[in-house]
C-alpha cells in the first residue's frame, strides 16, 4: 500500500506546469478620419473623428458620442463678453480638483497658435476618476470652450487607458484645428 501511495505521489507530484504568459488586452480602434464641424450659428469650428457622433446642443454646446468606447466628450462654449475669463479658469481648476481626488498623477499639455489666436490646455488625470480628460481653449478676448470626457462604465483607469489615449489624440486634433469665427 505504501508503494502505491509513493508511486502516485511521485507521479502526480513531479508534474511541471509552465507559467502562463501575461495577458494583453488587444483593443484595436479604427484609424481616425477627421471631418469639419462648422456650425452656422456658433463662433467656433473644429475637426472631429468620424468614429464619434456629433450632436450640437443649444447655446453652441456640443457632445461627441463614442458608442464603440462607451464615452462622450461634452464641449461647452462661452462668450467672454458675457462671462468672466477668471471665473471660467477657476471653474476649470475646480473641476480638476473634484475629479482628481482619486488620481495618482496629472499630465498636462498646452497648445498655442498665435496666428489663429488659440491658447489651450489638455489635462489627463491618471487614476480611477469619473472623468479622466479635461481641456479648454480660448482667445482670451471673446471665446472660450471647455470640455470633459465621461465614460458610461465604472472608472477603472487600467481598463480605460487605451480609450483615453485614443480620445486624447482626437482632443489634440480638435485644439489644433480650432478656428474662431
């Protein structure tokens, strides 16, 4: 009986299992194809990715819906003849403070085109925030737009990072193509 137990133990105990390779989530998003958004009644225009569906709201606000990514960018326009630039900057900073509570790091990139009179910033919050991407653009005289990215899924930065990077590229294109009218 002891021999049988020893034989079974030796046979089963000597099996070597190879470690599984690290898994990698392969998310392939379509290559970006950009189109002009040129609303007649609004004071700005820009290019947007055709993966998104553009919905123009009242008061020249715009939503870019990314159904494939379960995400939306909300863009709001302000006329600086009716709104204070200082108040809008404070609101932007307050938004970063509120959404940045669960973040480990903040990445900010600025954009400036003196010829087109566009000064902007794009901020990425690294961490499990309900909104990981915020941006603004202004000419500091008459126009100001502000935007935020929201997902319709639970905030998990590790899972959302590829989508955030993809949409951040679209926001960068938006800032680079922004024109005031």
